[in-house]
């Protein structure tokens, strides 16, 4: 992984795709420097989209108030898109918008498919809690519509062998499974962070991500960002990715000096200076 000083930006940078937990946030909350970084990127005319494994219910207040073009939640399955424009006044960490923006919620799967998958996922979730010692559903599970999540580092700690057992159980049930910095997520369907990025860039912006992927930056911090690190030429890890490096087959091409939200702010400064 190269330092940000080695980052070379192409002409016509389009935007930034970012993870949320431990990339934008620090100790579970967004810090003023990271929020200002979002505002600065938007003010510079760049598109900014967050892609997270967090539930859509958890994501709503952030989609309403953070300066973002959209939040894609639940690892690519559902998106929150503002349907009202932000105010014309200055954006600041304390007051990024004049009020809460109205949102549109869009899905990759139809309602019948979601209902069928939801019922089966609840069975798998109960099985995991029954069979894996110490495994408990994430506290944000009530807001989830298209996936399940087991907490491994947010409010509890699961050893690696238990994390591996959870992943095996999900995959044995035919689910996709990925490990973020805090949760183990499982879902049915072909979507993931990359497919979610392609989908929302097309739906929200009317653009083809694959044809311009070298003009987008992706920033993340854990193993569930691997598919993005592999695909994006301009991929960046915040410094706390060091925890996951031994488990990564695909590393980001660059890494910040600072961790979490401070690392995102460092990246934003580098992008704006590089333009």
C-alpha cells in the first residue's frame, strides 16, 4: 500500500465512494473533520456516495442530513436517495442542510423476493445464535430488511474461530457472507458493494461506473471492502485497515496516515489539493 503522497489523480475526477463504519466514523459517530470533508468534496462538485453493510433503517438519519448523493445500505441491496435539494446556503458540520431531506428508498430485489428471503434469513439467524457460542444478532437488526448481521466487535467480541463458524453457517445455507469491522453480514442475492455501486451510479446519476471507474475513488477499512479494492484503480484504506491486512487477498492501493474519520478527512484534503 502506497502513501497518499503517491496518489495520482486523473483528469475529470467524478467522485468518491466510501464505507461508513470506521471509515467515516470514529467510535461509532462521525467526527467534525469527516463531516466537513464530505461537505468540502460536495462543494467542489464531486459526487459522494456511501456504501455500507449497515441497515437501511440505521442509515436514514444520515442520508437525510449528511452531504451525500445517496447511501447504499445492506451491502448493495437497498438505497436511500434524497428527493429534495439541499439549501443554497453554506454547508457546515453543524448545519449541513437547512433541514431533513425527504428520501426515496429503492431496492435491487422485488417485494416478493425480499419477503421470501427475509423469512429464510430469520431461520439462519436463529440457528447461528443457537449453535455458535457467544454469537448474537447485531443491535441494529430491527432496521434490516434484506440481510442479517452478527456482532463481532461493536458491543461484543467474537473470537476468530466463532467468526469463521458464522461465515460457514451462512454460506452453507446458500447465503453470501462478509465480515466488516464490526459485523458479519449474510444475505441472499447477487448484490454486493460493487454491484450496489454500479446500480446506484446508474440509477442516481445516469452514469456507467465501469466505463469511468478510473475516475472514482473508493475508501474503506475492512475485509468487506475487498471487492472494491480489487476493482478500483484509485482505492484507499484508512490506516486502521492494518487490523485486517493479514486476512485480505486484495489490498487497497493507497493508505492514509490517520485512522477512521481523520483518515477520510486526510484523503479529502489530498483529493482537493490534487485537483
